[in-house]
C-alpha cells in the first residue's frame, strides 16, 4: 500500500517516526513530492523553531533513507 505523507506529518516526530518505521518494516510504501518536502521544511522551521539547515538535514536524511518515495509528475493525477 502506498501512503502519501503530507507536509504536516513531518513536523511532530511522534507521528513521522512510527510512519517511517512501518515503511522500513515493509508494511507500507511512503510517497511525497518536492513540494511536500518544501512545505514540511517551512513548517518544521516555524513550529520547531529550528534553522533552515537543520530542517533540510532532517528531511534530506529521510529522503536518502527512502529514495523511491519521491513522487514526480503527480500533479496530473
């Protein structure tokens, strides 16, 4: 099952950690877009009060862990 993860799910770690653990266990396949990641970065900076470089590092690590999750050309769907 493919699970589209929206930007707001990346902000609280108590939500994103279990979701990514499920994906790591092969129980779901996460998906997101570059736009979702940009929105997540801005939300993390605003809500968690962290600098841009730290928010980018957090999201980059997630993208490296799940390289197939980046959805492209999704707008037409």
